């Protein structure tokens, strides 16, 4: 996604909102109705952001017209009469997820969705999104972008920009799935790679441990999770989405897919949770910046609104469960003393994938690649890899590990 200057609350009301205002705006909002609305919006945004044939500007225009109240719309038309919606968007995944967090924390879990409430809830969400856009950058961050040297400002800009980069630019399925094919079906089953993993991870057998601890094979896990992702893609056009594919009914989802009921239940037990459980997890975390911390939504990317209704927090988080989500699902099922072996195994597998990728890359450049070079005297590995062009050598280190939440 290309960088855009999103529209903020202060652009319309000449002041920045406060977090307390946002909480009061959404306090008591029906959780199930609001989450369904937010999930549907995010699903449409993901559809248009990953499909170049659809118009991001037209989708923003439609959402603006149906989710901003009369006051906001009138001010928007007065102040930005000629601005294109794609250049000043209001609704983006990071914004919607932040609103969803507040809805879960302060909304009312009891009411069922009713048609008569729909316009009010859409208008509350629209105004809340404007507020969140104003809260994503703190006063201290804004000041840091204005002060100091040009170099300091560039560093600050890059640092702030990185916080939302992954969410705004998630991997596409047609890039990720071939990678998984190589990692899980080819490399992980190659005797030499498997032996290297077991040597560096104290005998840890990734596939065997996954099946033993989660009760489902790694291959079937990926199949079930990708089936969720593919199902939601059937919403089709973001301008005219098919509501039948905006939620999953677990009782009929399997169809004739070959997924067993037991497999479906095992995966859903890990990747889905009701709002109450997500709220409890959010309340237990105090050491991170909630504007950018979406661990609860990433660990359980499906929200259970009712027994027969599951909606995605973000389609990117669903797809993530096929890749890094594999490691985290196994991590949470393992005893604490075994988890370091898992990290070592995953790191080695990732390293082998980079070796495979760089060694097999076809290029006309006079660059040679050497995987896992060793020191001449000790025989120990010197670097993960080396790129050599003439007399110029560039050592490379690959990190497939994960940074702690705090």
C-alpha cells in the first residue's frame, strides 16, 4: 500500500480528541453489532488493498457516506471539497482495530444486533475512526518530527512509520503460500535439513512435536487455516460484498472439504475466542503501547460473536496463522523448558529457506552466494551466509526469531 495522509478528527474540528472522549463515545455500544460492522469494513478494505483491479478511493467514498454522521460529512465537504478520497482516507486497518479494542473493552456484550440500531452504530464507528486517527500520533511524537536536525527527523519518521508498516503491507497469499510449500513440504522433510535442525535444537522434531502437542498434523493445520482465509475472500467486490462470506458458521463450514470435525474444533480452539476472553487478555497487559499492540487479535484472529458466528479481526492475521502462527501455536502448547528448542528449530528452518532462496535465485549479476561458511581453523560457522562480488564480501545473518512483546 502506498503512503497516504489519513484524515484526522482535528482536520474537521480544529482540536485533537482525547482517549477519554473516545471511550465515552463508545461506552455501552452493543459489542456484537459493532464488531460485526468493524470486521466487515476491514474485510472490504483488505479485499481492495490486495486487488489492484478494485478502486480504493471508491471504497473509501462509500464507507464515508455510510459511516460518518451529518455533522462530520458536512464539515468534510466544506473543508475538503476537491480532495480525493484515496488521498485522504479515514478508514484503515490500524484505525479499525484500535476502535475494535475500545469496543471490546467498554461496550455492552448482551444486546443482539438489530437493524434499527445499524445507522447509529455505523455513525459512532465513523466518528470513532476520526478520533483514533488523531490519537495514533502522540503530542511527543509530533514534536519529535518537528524538532532536531534533518537526520534526527528522518530517523524519527522511519521509527514511527515502522510501527504500522507490517499491518499496512502484509504478505500476499500468492507470495506466502509458495514459501510455506518450500519450508514445510520440502525443506522440513529433507534429511540433511531435518538433521541440522535436530542437532541445533537438541533433537527437536518440528513436525512430530506439532502433531503430538496440537493433535493435528502441520499440513492439515495449514489447510484448515487457509480454508478460513479463502472462504472470506469470497466476499468479492469491496463495493458490493457478499455478506454470506463475512462470517463463518462452524456447524456447516466443513462441507465436503475433507476437513474432519475434530480437526476443525482443534484449530478453532486455538485461533478463535469470544469478546469476553479477548477483553480479559487485553486487561492483563500493561507494558506495551496499545495503539500498535494487536497480539490478542493476532493470536485469535477469529472472534466468536455467537456459537454459529465467527468473524475475522483482520484477514492478514488469519493468513499469518499459516506462517508465524504455526510457531506460536506450538509455542503455547509446549512446556516452558522446551520452548527454546522450538525457537532454535524455527530459526534454523528459516535460515535454510533463505539459503534455498538465495542459492537458487537466477540473476545476471556477478554475485556468488555461500551458505553457512566456516572459519578455517576452528571449523565453526562464521556467518549464516556470504555474498561475494569480486573483492567485495558481505556477510549475512538471518533472524527468524521473534521479539518479546514488551
